[in-house]
C-alpha cells in the first residue's frame, strides 16, 4: 500500500492519532495496489494499520465525477456502514437501487452484494467502516463513564 | 432520544439506508436527552438504532465555535475512533493534548480518558465510531469477494 500524505500527530499507550489531510485531496494524496487484483486504486486510504485500530477498518474514498465502482462485492463476517459526505449518486444492494447524497448512511449486512456510483459533477467523498457483524455488546452510555479532568487546552 | 430530521431512504433483508441531512445543520436538526444526566445535548445524532447496525455505534456531532465537551470519559469494552471533518482544536487522551483539524483520525483504547475542544470560529463537525475492542478478525480483501452484477443505475 502506498501512503503519500498521512502524518502521525501523537501516540501513547491508549491512543494513536494521525492526519490524512484535506478530504478534497484524497485523489491527489492516496493510492494503493489492490492485494488481489494488483491494480492501482486512486483516492482511497485505509487507516486501521496507521491508527492501530482493533475493532474497525475505516477507509476514506474519493470517487471521481460521473463514475462508478468497477465491481460489486460482499463480505464473509463483516458488516459495512457507508457515510456519504459529498456528491450524489446511487447505491445498490442486491436488487435494490436507491439515491444517496450528503448525510446518507447505509448499513450493509455481510452477504449483501453492494456497489455505488457518483452521478454528480463533483467528487463523491465517502467513509466506509468495516466491523464484525454482531460484535457490539454495549454502546453509548452503557459502556462509558465520566471522569474529572482538567483539560490542558486553552480555548 | 429526539430525532428531528432523519429520513429512511430504503431497507431490505441485507441493508438499511437513512439520510441524516446536511452535516452543516446538525445543531439545528438534532438533540437528545442524555440517558444518565437527563440534560439536552444538541447537535449530536446516533445512527445504530436507525440503521440496525450490529457492529458499530456511529454518531455525528457538531461542536459550536470556541467550545469544549463538558466532560472527559472512558469506556469499558469499546474502542472509539474520531474522524474530524471540520474545525480546528485540541484532543486530549490522559495527559497528552494534541492539535486536531480536518482529516484527523484518533483511535482511543477503552480505558483512555478522552475529551476535545473546538478553538476555531466555525463549528467543529466530527464522526465517532464505537466498536468492541479486539473484535475485528478479518478485514479488507481477506473478508470480501467480488461478484458479477449489472448495476441498475445510469450514470
């Protein structure tokens, strides 16, 4: 995988922070060679390895104007959720095709055959989050606790 | 939880798709009553329930200019990853405080005590993804397969 513009911000025992740069520059800044097809994929960056994530594989993608992903795919164990940040187009799962735009959030079960396209004149920018289906046990307030703390920042 | 502006786009056996609206209108469109504090929290929306997600709890948040989250928190089982889309400020984990801006990706282990602030003059918009730590077994090409398909869309 070729990573051009990812910078580590800070890291310690309990976290890793990186910056991938402007979300309008994904196509300029990132490409990688697909593990199976050996083809170069531009405008896509995965952050699991860089952030040392253990529960998700998150990627950022820029899809050029008037273009589509070149294939549909499914998963074995992993659920995916797509978050559309910019651009308009269509998403298809199995035989259902529906419009997507800024703010669209699409959760797809592992076996769903999925693909998407950008019909607009601007880049479509989206985030894809892979996680193991049925893995989340607790969430939001049930899993968390508040602590007293003095922030080091000055607003 | 009060949800003002979330629309279901489409749903079937293998997926649920919703649209939360413009990411610049989160403060206008969303608020909820916190389960523990009973206080109203504006500009934040969770999508696990609406999308029927089983591996993640994803939320979108707008933090007003020159403001901070009113507390630090930790988790028991869940890893969190924060994706900063807009605004600049600082993120703190335990005793480490570091700058964040568009494109910052911060992965925090459950036990990390975390908080953030927006020092800029614009809203900070960020996405937070909760997943169970150490739950992801396979990811990217290892878990997926390509399929032949005829898209129903017309670009």
